[in-house]
């Protein structure tokens, strides 16, 4: 009854491997976990009555578990898929039955996911993405790895064929390479990932995975401290300890907290990026990584929209770079920090490696080595006038009302000084450059990020000029790409004309597609 | 990959700044003025109620009612004045390969949408617009919904003509697979 490791395009309905039951169970548990987070306080309140009535709760929980297993088994039993020469059909759902019909030519992207419980038996999930809505996407749950790879080749073959029929030259050139052997471009060692964890806040990955344990964790911290003889309340009591001791305690606690956070972040980084390889197969980049669940993300190069070369302050110290390849992001805003499918990140590489990788993906790009022009210094003045000075006035007014005017002046001056420093640092980082093929933007505060895109990938452009800018002949431009928008403030109109009109000309005259 | 990289001199490029823009319909400005004035009048009425009736009626609600109605009136007045001044400044231009729309009073903004990047296009008409034979043209690109290109205040026929022009454009709205 389970599927054989051969690709069978026989038009028969097939059942997937029974191991899918585990997948369905895990999926339901995950969903329930997500729902029940909000109910945790209720359970805490009811905690005692639950403890007092084990006769009701234990059978109840067992029943729930059995129900979930039953649900998973039923999901597995109704799940069928069928392959013909050019389409894949999937039937699923117990109550809400869905039948997905997906022609190979509409499949935009194929991803493999291998949760840890599939690792031993060499099964995987095959995610088939289509261009438009999320509704149309399909997931083949639990098929043998080699079967999945064979199916992927078939789908890619069908797509290449169709592209050749549709329009000529450039897709023809793509086709033979599309199925070519993979070349590994980059690997990341555990050391690199530790650095990545330290320089980037990857803590959410860990927190996301550990969310169900979170409450218990917070509870046990307090008891752990009292166990080793530290009384938190007494330690932070100013009356009995004096300011210096409390300050010292606060400092050391902050340090410990930072260290713990950094450790979590490192754990998160290793969790997502363990065994990282970036390889190129013809005109596609493929990223594989993951400690527990192995992810495979593919990016066809023609869909690449922009490249970001980013260094936070710690990256600058350690001379590392996060390089991000961004593709079409429309309709998929993603959660903050969550590695979405629209991005392909190469964590903590050396700047030279990053430059070479960027040049492999966008031949000829200067990226961080372009000749950047800085924006006008009015940027700082406007930030002071419209942001920092109003904030400082507001803060001083509040302080004045509560204490005296001397304090108010101090607070106001401190905020203005801080604002001036921030504005200066940000102004120093802002820069732009453009050549015949690319536009480059540099920005940052303490760290720095360089973005680069091909001019013909432009979706829309806007140019705005306030009354203050007009007097200095300055303006702001915003490039809208399928991967998001990139703007440059306070640049001279003469430079803006080159960027705006030049990019429009290239977009409209080249006839090249954006994907 | 073959790539044609002819050198361009900035002067030879078609320039957005040299475009001649046409203003939006006078009816559109009129309708917007009627609507904003009505809102201001409604807020004035609310203010009158808050100052004259509510204090006698429920004395506890006096202060909050006064504040809320004054804030509402202030906001609606600012919006009305802004619309009054800024609406006549809205204008658009159509070139062979792109659409441009300019707006704004204090910050002038020109948005340009290349036609080859238009994914699909919509002509929208609300109930009031229908009465005045006005319409709104929306062009969607892969830049996302935040960056939908909109030209308001077109005559319905004009909007339909523009839609036809964009659809006829040989590169636009191609079914990208």
C-alpha cells in the first residue's frame, strides 16, 4: 500500500507512506500548541482543580490524544495523489475535502522538507509552489527521497519544454543547464554559525521551537536561584543593600541575561543553518540546511530581484557579512525574522566571498565596491528639525511640568545631542551609485548594508520633493521592486534624473522580463 | 546571457520632469469638496450638540464629549482644507511606455509605472463616481499592494480608453508563468 521508490506516471491514485501519520500528528499538535498558548493562564488558574481530579483529567487527556491519533490516521487514509504526464493531483481532507489539480508548467518552485522523524526512513515532504495565491499550493507528504528527486526532474523537464515552445532564445539557453549537475558554492561550518548567532539575533528561532516549554522555564528560573542561595528580592532591595551593590547586581544580571540570550541565538542559528550548503545547478541556487528539519530552498536566478550585503556592528568587528538574495515577495510579507521562502541568506561569510557570490548571481555587480556618492547634508538638518527637536521639546516640557526648568534644559539638550549623533551617523552611511546595469544603495547606522538591483527589474518608481527640498534642488526617490522597495532620500535632482529616467528607459526599452 | 549595454547620456533620455501633465476632472474636485464640506458640517453639528445639549443631558459626559467633538472637527477641517488645496494639483500623464501620476501639496510626489510591468488593471467606480461619470484607474504590478498605481478622477470613458491602451500594449499583462 505504500508508494514504491519509482516515479509512476500511470494516472492511478496512490496512497502515501504510513509514516505520514506522524507528520499529520505533528502538524495537528503544532497547530493546537499555537492555539493553546493563549489558554495557558486559564490552565494555571484551573491547575489545582486539575490536580485534585486526576480521575477526570487523565482519561480526558488520553482520550484527546487518541482522538488526535485517530484524526492523523484518518488524514493519512484520505490522502491520495495521482500523477499523469503533465499534472499532479492531490486529494486530501476529512471534513473539508480538497482536490488540488496542478499542471507541472504552473509549478514555480519545488522545495524539500525533511523533518527529523523522516530522516531515518529517508522520506521527505515535497512542497510545490505556484506563482499566485497561497491557496493553490500543494504539498506531497511523505514520499521517498529518490522518488521526490525523480519527480522534481520530471517537473523541471516539463517546464523547460514548455518554456522552449513558448518563447525562443533565452529559455533555450536555460534548459540544458537547468538539469545540470550541482556545484557547491558555499558551505558554512559550525564555527561560522556560532559567529552568525552572536552577531545576529536568531533567538526567535529558538524561542519559536521552545515556546511550549516557556512558562515552565520562567517558573523554574526563580526556584533555581533560590536553590543556589540567591534571593532575588533581597538582592534588588535598595534599602538594605545600597545603590552601588544594586547597580552591580543589575549589571551582572544584565550580563548574564545577555550571555543567555546570545547562547539562545547561537542555538537558533545552528538549528536553522546546520550543515549549510549553497549550490548552483544550472541557473538555480539551492540552499540546504537545518539540524532537525532539513530545508531545501531553491531560487531560479532569473527570479532574483535584489542582493543585500549586510554588516551589523559586530559583523564589522569580526569582518563578516550576511548576504541575502531576494526574490519576488508579493503577497508573502512573512513574519519578522522568520526565514521566508522568498529570501535566500548566506550567513556570516567573509566580505570577499560575499562579493564573489554576488558576482556569480549578478555578473558585473560592484555591490559594496561601487563608487558611492553621499546624500546631501540637509538630511541631518531635516531629521533634527522634524524629529529630534520636537521630541526634545516634548520631553523637556514633560520634565519641566514635573520638576524644574534646569532639569528640563538638561534633558532637552541630551536628546538633541543624541539626535545629532544619530543623524550624523546615519547620514554618513547613506550613499547611492548607479552604472548602466545596476543601482546600488548604501545605508546603515552603526552597521552598514549595501543593496543592489538590476535596473530592468524595476516595477515602479516614485520621486518626491518637499517644499524644503525644492529650495535646495533635492529630492527623494523610491524604487519599487518585486522584492520590496528601496529608497534614497535627499539626493540632488541631477542624480535623481539619471537614476529615474535611466532606469525607466532600461526597463521599458530592454524588453527583458523581471522574472 | 546576452546583454546590450549601449552607453546613455542623461540628456538623450526621455525625462519625467519634461512631461506635460493633465489635471484630474473638475467634477472629481467638486465631488471631493462637497464630501469634505459635508463631513465638516456634520462635525460642527456634533460640536454644537456636545456644547449645548450634552451638558444639560448627561453632565458626566460633558468634558469627554467636548474634547472628542473638538478633535473630530479639527481633523475634518484639516483634511478638508488640505483636499481643497491639494486636489487641483493632482495630475497624470501617459507616455508610450509608462503612466505617471503627480500629487501632493507640501510634498510633490511623482509616481511612474512602466506599462511592461503592469500585471493587471482595474477601472473602479463607486456609487457617487458613477453619478458623475467618474472613475479610478488601478494598475497592479509585482511591487505589491502597497504600491498599486492609482489615478483617481478620470472620466469613465477616458479610464476605459487608458485601460484599452495598456492592455493593447504588446508587453503588458503578459501571462508570466
